[in-house]
């Protein structure tokens, strides 16, 4: 019994040869329908497309990428998939990619250099059109190696000391200044900075901005208390909350500036469970202004970053680098703004 089109599709993957035989055309005609449809008459194209549907044909995109040397895919290697800030950035990237019919692949390094390296090397093998990355270390030589092999790279939410890469970031020194000026304006004279590790550029810059605002206000340096954490997550915020609760009330800071919202939300949870009233006993400022900040039990004052715009701008730079022979590297820096909510008040 001769196998029909549907029997062939069930018994194995239909090939280009199967499609050509079913449609009664040459292999070259099928190839043109897949890659250069304008070269094929409407009637022939419809016959080939019907055969593809009947056979359940799926084109071999990997083989096409090998022939073309690139793909219709860009990739974003994010730092921490558990932080909504990075998923919001990814949405901005995806929106920009969709405008030019590209697909976004998302990878998560989990703040681990070895995982970041594995992702980046695999993406080169996949011949993605370009890579956006929030690197563990923006000075990593690996980024230069990848670009030297022909894969454009744009750094997201980080900056390098030189201008050898396109990058998109936010002025975190200004963001730290805005947070502390807000707390100082509300009368706070002993403030904790919660965040870490210190090796993260954002943590350093946000603390630097906080210190500048504190110094310019003429306040004693010792009254801006650093509470370092090992990471920027809810658990670290809770641990910092325990440390604050354990301080003598006379020396306990009346406010805390956290290096991101996730840490601030952990601190808020721990403060409430310890009987510390927010904002009456402890005012809290976060950073990023993720969606959960406004939805917290006590809505969180936060320094807002334009997350979607940041991602879209990074994608635009990547696409220009991948397609424009006259491309010149740019370093785009966005300005943050403070959004005041119930977690801060005058004292």
C-alpha cells in the first residue's frame, strides 16, 4: 500500500525532497519558496506550501543558519532571572526585536561567571545575530573575544571604563544621591545603606551617590551606616532587617536605603515581623521601582529606572552594530527619578 502524505509525516520528518516530490517541482523551487518566494509564481508557491502543510514539513533553521552564517535570533544574557528588573528589561528588548522580525533568546547567568561563559560560548555556536549581556564583570576579556569572532555585543545595565563597546545604563551615582536627599529632606540623620556585594558596580555607584549627598548635607560620615550583604535578594534584605532589629534603639538608623527593591522588600518583611513600624520607626527606600514596589504591604519609595526603555535602546544599538557598516559605539546613560510612597515620611 502506497503511503500518503499524512502517513509519511507520521513515520518521520518530511524532507525538502519529500515536499518537492509531493508538489511535483524541483528541489530548487522548494528552496526558492522557503528563501526567495518572490521568484516563484503564485500558483507554484501555493502548490508547494500545500505540500508542506500536508506533510507536516518543518524547515531546518539550523541548517539555514549554517549556510547564511547568522540567524534571525538575538540573545540576552541576564544577571538574575529572579529579579523582575531584568525581566522588564528583557521585555523592552523583545519589543524592539519584534519590530524587525527577530526572535529573542533569554539566558540567565545567575550571577555566576562560569555560567555566563557557558551561555556566551553556546550563543556563538548558535550564530545569533548579536548578544546583549548584563555581565558579572563588564571588564571581562571574554566580551572582547566574542566580538572579535564576529558576534556584536552590547552591555546592558553596566558600563566599562573605556568606550570600546556599546552600553546602556542608568546614572546610579545620581540615583543614590536622589535616595539620600529624599531621606535627609524628611529629617533622617542616621541612615543605613543595605546592599552588596561591593564588587557590583551598581552597588558601588549607588553607595557613592548616597555618600556624596550625605557629605554635602554636612552630616557625620559615621551616621551613614553600611550594612553589606552577600547578594541582592529577599533573603539578604531579611538578614539586614535582623541586624537592624538587634541594634540598640538609640543607635538604630531611622531609615534605610537598599541597593535594589528585592532587598528592600525583604527588609520590609523582616521589619514588620520584628515589630518595627514602617515608616514610623524605619523609613525604607528601594531602587528599580519594579511592579512589586508599589504593591507591597507598605508601598515602597523607590528610585525608578526606565527598564523597558533601557532594553529597547540596547536592542537598537545591537541591531545597528550588526547591520550598519558605519556603526559607531555609543554609551547611553538614562536619568533615574525618585518615586515617593508610604514607606518614607517626615520624622
